[in-house]
C-alpha cells in the first residue's frame, strides 16, 4: 500500500503568527523540500510571496516551484477546486515532498478547509494546528474565558465576531500553538493553557515565543481522525458552511507615495479601530526612502521590519 503524503494545516485568527511560524519551519533542513500551499483572503497574495522567497513570483491558483498560491477567488468560492488542482500538481513534484504545509487565512472556517485538503486520497491530514495570539487573548477575551462562556462577550461587535471565529477554529484543533508568549508573564500564559485545555481537551498545546516551536516537536501528537472531525462539523451544523467567516472582508491599497512617519503614527493612535483585525503589506517611509519595510498589524500590535 502506498504511503499517503502528510498534510499539516496551519490556521488561527488573523495576525496570530502563522506566517512567521511557517517561515521558521521552512529553514529546517528536514523540511527543505516541503510543498507549501498559502490560502490567503487577499487578492494580493502577500504571504505566498513571503513564503516563496526573494526573486520567485507566484501566480494565483498555480503551483510555482513548491509553493501554491490560493488567494482571491481561489481562497473563497473556488477553494475546493483549486486545492484539488494544487494537490494534483504537488504529487508530481520530484523529489517528492516529505510533507505539505498549508497556511490558511485567519478568517477560514475549519471544516470547509479540512474538506478541501483531504479530498485527494493520496494525502492524509497529519495535524490541524490553530495558532492563538496570547497577548490578544489576554487583552480582548479575558485569557479565553470569553470563549468558554465564563465571561460575557465584549459589547464590541468586531471583537465578539472574532471570538466566534476563534472558538470554531479551536473546536477542530489537534494542536493549539499559543504564540507571542514572551509578551505576557509566565503565570498568565499558563492560565491561558488551562482554559484552552478546557475548550479543546483533545488537543496538544504548545507555547511559542519568537516562532520558537518547531514542527518535529509535534511528532508524538496523534493525527486527527477525519470521521471524528466530520461528525463534529455535523453536530455544529458546519458541513455546508462558507469557506471564510461572514462579515470579514479584505481590501488591497496600492499607492506609490511613501508614508509620512508622524502622520502614520497619529493615524494609528487615533483611528485604528477594533474592526480592523489585520493589516499587512510593503511600504516605505518618507524619512527612509531607500528601505522597503514589511508592515504588520494585529489588533493593537504593530511591527515594521526591513525586507
């Protein structure tokens, strides 16, 4: 019997550190030949560019080298079809990949995602990993007590919607990775682990600071059973759910002009509302015209790094 190719799906709410974790895994010598599928809500496909590496262009719906970029319509209404084509192309790679790493948009509904990437019998789901931002879990969701129902959800509609999406993702997790744990006291992180275990007692939970958790550390974790996940989807009436969460949309802004650093800072201080879950992209500042910067915002957290 032919051994099926393992698939590791990495999801988690917007800005929880999925791409950072995936890029760290790509540096592992054992994963050098891994195939990567990037499922991105944006029409731009930024994460596929970051994962593919410098000098390698990607095309929506196409496997380029060992990276398949599924963004725009390929991430939504065409996901099942496009995922099937990507998996078919991955099978033909030489040398064959040891594993397929799927990074999904943080707005993904778990069951349609699982169904899309397990449609080909030549592949088997190895892990369904959900990343959870420890700092945002602390600030916005009472360390997870909002998700368990022990604390009332926030009045803020955007945060309440985010809590619903996150709780649904956790319900299907075989592994939960609590990210950015270096931003909180250790005791707070441990309390979050306790609450997450209550939410999903069947999942293994790992802690990651600065993308420090490596994929081989999860080798002892058993693979999720697809019939169990299917029953869970049926119990939660999610078998016909749309691919991405309702009321989460994406906009691409293109402008050749640089940002004025002080005005950008003021705009973030005054106008960065909770409904803006995630912004990410390339920009440059008028004060640094020679540097292209990667901007990343998740909730109240903002980082800039040189590319």
